[in-house]
C-alpha cells in the first residue's frame, strides 16, 4: 500500500509523534534535540502572534501509520503594496525518507496550492527544491551584495577619509534597544512594495527565537512610534566577531534612519556584549540598497535562496526582501 499524504493535524500528541522523525532526519547543520523541536513548534504555532493568519500547519506522510515524511509551514502576515495585511505561509522542515522520495513532489504541490489565497515564502537551501519552485513560476531573488562596515575609532577615521560621515538621528528621535518598549509602529509605508507586516508583538516574537540570538536596535519618534529598526545576530566572519544585520525596516521614504542606526552601532556597543567587535555586516537585494550611504571596507556578491509566490490578487506587485525571511533563524 502506498504511503498516505495528509494534512498535519496539530496537537501535543501529534507533535510528540513527529519529533522523533525530525530528530532522525535532520543531522549535522540544523540538528535539534527532541526538546528543541518541541520548543520550535511551540514557537511557530503557539507563541506566534500571526498563528491565526492561516490554519495550515503542513503535511505528514505515513506508511502503515509510521511517519516517513513532513513538510511544515509557519503562518505569518505580509503587507501588500497598499499596506494591507495579507496571510502568508513560510515553508519549513521538509524531509522524506529515501524509500518514499517519490512522494516529495506531491508534498510540494500541496504547499504550492496554498498560493491561491496566501503569499508563500521559501528560503530552502536545496537546489532540487529551488529548481522545482522556479519551474512552478515562483519569483526568485537569488543574489545579494554583502558589505562590511568597520566599527570603532578606525571606522570613524575611515568614514571621514571617505567623506561618508553617517547622519545623526533627528533631535526628537530616540534610539531604543529594548524591544519590549515598542508599543506602536508608525503608519507610513514607503515604496508601495510587498513586505513583512511589522507589529510590536511580531518584533518581540522574532527577537525571542529559540534558534538564533537576535538583538533589536530601533528608532522611535517624538510620539513614541517606531519608525525604523534593524535586527542583529552575532556571527563571525573568517573568525572575526561581527554584528550581522538580518532584518531591517523603515517607514521613511529614505534610508537615512537606517544609516544613522548603523552609525550608532559603529560607535557604541548596541547590547550588553561585543563591545570591541570590529565589524558590521549588511546585505542589499539590489536594486534596493538601504546601505548606500554607509562607508564600506569590503563588498562582494553572494547567492541566496529567497523564493516567493504571490496570489493572483497581488500579481505584479514588487517585493522588498530582507535577509530574515523564510524560516531562517526560526
């Protein structure tokens, strides 16, 4: 009898049944203990402030009752070009045992069919899945420009030498590093583009990810509304301690506040660690370049695997990607 593909009916017992399969399938990079898998699923579906944006939690493949495959999704919200929230699904944790690899395509089709009414995001590292998504017509943003910014006294000296002094924040704005203090987001949205829907609850949820350290640095205006932010994670580059910018967002028509945040991070340690770390790493999905005013000491192109499917109602709209999409760090 062929293995049976069915929707994953989420419950504590269903998670407990799934966990041993995931622990066995994901070894090396991405490996988690049983307890970590349970915490991740609670984070995806219980703690997630956008968990009710979509009822789907993925699909499970069974052979005589035994779990032999799983493709998960994390509900979230994006915004369309007019700023209206739209339901979205993030693909995550796709694994099928070798003897049932022929079931992988039907599992992928189940995900693809959700794109009739939801925006879909997949940042899979698998070349086979990337080719499949492209064949189905998903949009791809496969390249970024990675740049390094020097911190400290040497960084300030280099900025002056390059005549690239970073702007200061307006007098009535304030830098905030405690995400729990953010109570509202400024309503302005520049660029008329599709992007992640940002709320105070989402920021607190993302900062609390069990899979990666996230540090928040934002700007609030005189009324206390968040206008711009970056999310950092500590990640060495060739052994050199570095602050890597994973997420960025601004409500302004320019990237001046983002540049000012980078300038502040270059001068002062943004959190209670990494005081003497010498580098900040930023990434641009060209032609969108929020870091063009930042003095760079090194730049190179890198390949990434950001894929999107827009439902028909959003056809033709432009996506503003950031590094922290898909299930990276979740």
